[in-house]
C-alpha cells in the first residue's frame, strides 16, 4: 500500500489492529525524517522533506539535492496573494518533495511574528493572525492539490527562538484564542492539513 492509497484506509480499523509494539513504532519514527512501516497491516513508511524556509531541502544540510529558492514566508505574506502562494506550493514545491521520494513537507509555519528579534520569524507569514491563517490555508491547499501532505507548524505559541526547547509560553486564554490559535483554526477550516507539528 502506498502513502497515497493508505490515506483512504479505515484508520480506526487499522488502529484497532495494531499491537502495542506497532503503535509505539508509529509514534517514534525511524531515523529523523521517516515514519515506521507496519507491513502486516499495509501501513507504509512515510518520508518527510524538511522545509527550508525558502524551499524544500532533504535531510542533509550540506551537499544535499539542489532545490529552488522561493521568497521567505514573510515576503509571501506581504503580497496578500493567496493564489500566488497556492501556485508556488502546487507547481514548485510539491514536485520537489516528490523528487525526493517524500510524501509530506514540514510546512507551512503558522506562528505569529510577535517580535522583530525572533530568530525564525521570517518562516512565518505575518504578525496578523487573520492573514497568517489565510496564507497558510492557501499554501496547504496548493501543496496537497499537488499530491503532497502539508504539516502545519509549530502548534501553538512557539514564537521565539531563544531557549525554545526549555521555555514556557505563558499567556491568557484570550490571547491564546484570538492571536495564537486563530491562524491554525482558520487554516484547519479552510484547508485540512494532513498533519500538525507541535511546538
């Protein structure tokens, strides 16, 4: 079974048939860029392509497969052009992901640019939640129409680079709902991404 045909499988039936060891293997992965396969149930291994904020890259940071360089998400967000973003994702990024024998692209980043000092803010579309959600949805729809799954990230409130592996995001429920969750909710409503990367 391929990753594409597996998408139509009865997932609850597959989950019900998993052994404990098989279930654990699915959440732990194989290496850094692949999921485990469960041949007994026809579950394929799925390769993911790393999203360089300006295009698709593989698992190698140096001497990897060449890739096209696209404008960063901030530049794309500044256009307010959802059709352009969708076209870039479907016509440029999806074929490059497939060229790398991958099924999922770790993109788009849907975080909020809350500080100009954010080390990875350029990966996000904007400081505006509404714009970010619409741009992310267009990106996801384009990518998935090209036959590649989108993995929206970094869910949620992961908007700083300094000490990001050990920091705690403390915010009010109102800020969480109106600023940080809103772009993800909008993208989910308008596009249905294949998966989410948690923060």
